[in-house]
């Protein structure tokens, strides 16, 4: 089985309800990927901390997406960016 490499980033670090965010994904070794939007509550994985805590959010971006291989640097915006609005809480 070929090694699969997936790279992705968003154009913003955080958003408020009603703001837009774009995701850019590049996959090498697979033609599709599974996406799930989450709210990161806590990301500290240190043994003395609370651990990694995230909450899955309902969003149109959730599900399987075609991700063609892009022959370009990962820091360059991919052509398959998907814009979504975060769910209103």
C-alpha cells in the first residue's frame, strides 16, 4: 500500500459565528479524504494538563471530499479551497 500524505490549512486561525473560513487541502497517495469540523476546546496534551479536547460541529464541510494531487508548494493556496461559514452557536 502506498504511503498517504495529506496536508491542509485554513486561511484564518479562528472565526466567529457568521464569519467565513477557507480550507486548502492537498493529498498525495489518495483521491479523497474525510473532513470533520471541530471546535478545539483545549489542545494541551501534556500529562499534567487537561488533555486534547475537541467538540465535533455540524457543518456542510463534513464528509468525504475529492482531493486531487497538487504539484505545487504547500504554502501556495490550493485550487480546491472550500469556503464554509461556521455554524451559529
